[in-house]
C-alpha cells in the first residue's frame, strides 16, 4: 500500500509569515509530486508540481523535494488570509504502465 | 478550468437504489479518474480510465462500476447504494501526469 503522510493540522500562522507544509511518501519509485489547495466545499486546485530534487519557485510558493529522504514540502511566503485552506500533497505511482496519484489527507492552514 | 462538468451536483438517494454519476469533459483528454473524499480519509481513487472502454480499478473500487463509451464521458455507477457510499465524488482528467478536478458531486445515501 503506497502511503502519503501529512500532518492534519491545523497549522496556524500570522499574516505575512512563512507557512511550511510537509509531506512524506513511501513509494521510492515515485517521480512526480504535486501540491493542491482545497477550499472548504470546493474541488482541489493545482498549485504546483515538482519532478527534480531541490527547490522550485512560483510566485509566493516554493516546492522542495528530497527523494533520498522521500520528503516534499511547500513553503508559502507572505501568507495571506486567502491562503487559509487545506493543502493536499499527491505523489504519482505507476501501475501496469499507467500513472495514478496517491493523495495525503491534507494539512489545514489557517492564516490570521 | 479544464472543461470538466459533473452531474448531478447534489443527490439524495435511498439504500439499495442504483445511482449513476456523470463526468463530462470537453477537451478530449485520454485519462479520466473517479475519486471519493471523506473526512479522515482524504481523496481515494475509485476507478480510472485510459481510453474508451479501457478502465481499471483503484484503491476503493468495491461497490462501484464505471463505463466509458466515448472520450468525453466517464460514468460511475453504484449498483446498490449503501450508507457507507455517502461521500463527495470528484472526477478528474489528466494532462501528462497533472490532474485537474471537476466541481464534485455530493451524494447522501439514506
């Protein structure tokens, strides 16, 4: 059973601070890693993806990947109240030649 | 917006009745997915499709069947709904490996 683990939170940060969200995964063969944001009552929306070890920046968001440690993180700089949502980490797996995603249960972020 | 619609958006049904949820996409994506989302469990894959008439089971497929007779439509059927199938159901499509989600269907089985 492939697993993706996230702290459920809530993670509370003050407005303007950096929010750090973490995710670990069990499948060493995973090659693609995704962060989604989900507002209450809405569908998940893609924030960013990362394939290579290191950092990837997109605006206020930075994804960090360490395949050796099987660890993915998302940093949100200058956090805003509108960032308050649940953040889902997703990791790909390949079964019978087809790629599927396994999702973590999500971390709730509260910015106030 | 990846051109995904789901219908119905809300449904209340009774235990033992069949239910079909529809996912429709307008952009000719090959891969489509059905998930359910429940508190404490997150998003879990039910079934997926990699082309017309080509489908496979996901993590929680028991009690569900799917059909894909045309590229744009992926149907999820609960043959005999149970209260444990009360959930929010999301359809997704993928471009390469990135998945984009539809708006969801809230299903309540009484």
